[in-house]
């Protein structure tokens, strides 16, 4: 590689870290990342535009939203349910 690989990403440290993460400590991603219903394009691009306000079909996520039932099935399948 052209750039130096950081020490944490080198095989001798990366493999044990990944094994520990995936085999020993199941972490529910919902506890790390919050749910996103939409995104604020003005905040992302630091500018105001009319097209950011109008949501076209590609910006309307309501039809593709994950249902409560799907979330529950996922949590149970992954072993994240706390009960």
C-alpha cells in the first residue's frame, strides 16, 4: 500500500479485536446508532436550496420504513432482546 497502515488495522491487532467484537460481545447497533427518519440536507451541505425542502420520491423514506415488527424480529434473531 502507498499509505502506512495504522497499527490498530494491522493483522496482528485487527483479527483479535474483530474476534472479540463478534464472538464475545454482541453489541446491539441500535444502542450505538440512533434511528434516522430523515436527514437535514441544509445542515449536511451548509447551504439553503429550495430543492432541499421539497422531498421527491428518492427523499421520501416513509414507504421503506422498517416496521416495529421487523425490528422485533431482527432483535430476537440477533439475540439482542433483553427479556
